[in-house]
């Protein structure tokens, strides 16, 4: 009964508009108190202990740093320079600007690891440019919202850092390496319907008349942005620094590029950048800490083991259970952000992963793929919200375009399920 109350209280609070972090913490604390009604202080001394334990993990130090990196590069003018370089490579013509938007979003994913931050950075540059060349605003918002979903797969990724904290058998370097190939496949899969839709509906007719930027000049202007993922990922691979230290290196590199090279960031801008990053980091880390209370209540109430036994004994079989998990998480992704999904579902799903002996790194990438899918699947798609706000359209208007991109990304999800080596080959090759 108390276990049922835990989920009921959480869902009811979410429905009445309580923030997800507060709903997790309050539901968990209430059920701890009910389960320990005969104990002094109702066992609530476990609440502050688990609140701190949820935050006191070394990999989480990277989260505010990568959030700060995203904010710095957003203001440094790197996105515009990357767009010019991408256009110089792919050229002009119907369907080419959407390809550029997706490619730049993938590249920025190798810097910040935050989908909404990339949607804002790419959307600020690309949505207006696409609208001016004949692409509908709703289509432009759909492309940018879907493209930004690649960012939680391509390293560095805040979501993968959180997953590594929850699953001891999955290291951050292994997850980062495992996300690379699926992340690139998702980007390529999104390009196909984007170009097909643009040409089928004769969008972007005015794009071909625009001049193509000179290759060498655009390369020279973009080189500092292009070097950022090489520094971050190459430094980790070479053993120069850990993922957490890499985040700090990326912050100082971004400040150097923005303040010294491009001179688009002034000293007075630093306060705004630090404030925005601090607010976003506080929200993420507060949800992580409060989810620790929820997870503790799950374990102490004995919910996880009976639930695991019920699922594995349901007669669905290994692939039936996997299909059920995929469906569950795609639906959850429509309503919750990625970090929240990890914090709620990973403690419940980890015993199932262990029962079927699934590789935790592969499962982490599969889970991240489904979360990425949810980031641009209405009704509550965080990336799509950002791009729709920039394009000044409602989310409903993007549905005819988004549905094709959702379908193409589902193909990648099925490919990773059918061929686990798509996720596992690179980390094994690199020795992780």
C-alpha cells in the first residue's frame, strides 16, 4: 500500500504542477515517514542523508561545468562560424540548410552536451535563415528541435554522466565512446527525412540563389570552434585529464575563444553567463539530490525486487520485456526531461538489466536514445519547446514534420537493439 502511495503521490503532484524535483522528494519523504511510523522522527533523518548522498558524487562535478561551457559557446559566436563552414562544405540548394542545422547541432553536442542549450544556439542562427529562404517556420523548428536531440548522445553528455553515477559498472569514458557511433547515426537518420520533405514540398527554393561562403576563409574562422571537441575528447583519450577536469578545461578554452579570439564576450557578460549557468545547474543538481530520496524510499519499501520478479516472470521473454521498456520510456520521454527519466527509472530497471545480463553500457546508450527521442516528441518536448519559441510557432504546427523524424530515429533505436556492437565496438576498441 505504501509503495502504491509512493507512485500515486508522485503522479498526483506532477499533475497539479509541482516541480518534478519537489514531487520526487516529497513523495519519497512521505512514504519513508509512513513506513517508519513507530520509529523516532519517523525515520526522516534519512532524508538529509540521502539528499547529500545524491549530490556527493565526483562525476557530478562535471555537470555545472558543461552547462557553463554550453552558455559560453552560445554567446561566443561559434555557432554562426560553424554554420558558414558547413554551408561551404555542403553547398546551397533545397534541403541543404536543414542538413547544415543538423550537422552544426551534432558538432555543438561535442562541446556542451545539453539539448536545450544547443537548440537555443542553433535555432538563434538557423531558424531565421531557413525562414528567409522559403522554409516554413514550423518545419524549421522541427528540424532544429530534432537535431538538438543528438547532443545527449554525442560526448560529452550530461545525461550519460548522470547514468554513470547511477550505474557503477558503466564508466563515463566508456559511455562517451559508446555514444559516438549511435549519435552520428541519429544525425544521418534525421538528415534523410529533412532533405526528402524539403524537396517533396519544394521548400527552400530561394536558397540556391544565395552565395556559397569561401571554403578556406570559413574554415579559418571556424577552426577555434572545430578544435573544441578535439581538445575535450582527445585530452580524455590521451589521459591528460578526467571527464570532470575536461569540463573545466573546456570552460577556460571557451572563455579564451569568446573573449580573446572572437571578442564577442565582454567582461560585463560574464555575470549573465555565470548566473544563467548557475540557475540551470542548480535545477539539474537539485532534481538529482531529491531523486536520491525517492530512490532510497524505493529500496527500503522493497518495491524493486517484487516488480522485477513480476516483469521477468510475465512470460514476455527477453525481447518482449525490452519492447515493453522501449514503449514505456518513449512515452515517459514525451512528458519528462532526460535527467528525470534516468533518476526515476534506472533504479527500477537495473535489476532487469542484471537478470538478463545486458551490458550496462549498451543499455545506457539505448536508454539515452529513447530519452533523445522524447526530447522532440510532443506534447512536452524540451528541445522542441525552445525551437518553437524561437520560430514563434505552436508545437502542434510541427507535428506533420516531426513525425517523420521520430520514425527515422526509431529505426536507429531498433538497429542498436539488433546490433549491440554499434554501441560497444568503439569503447572495446579504445580499451574501456
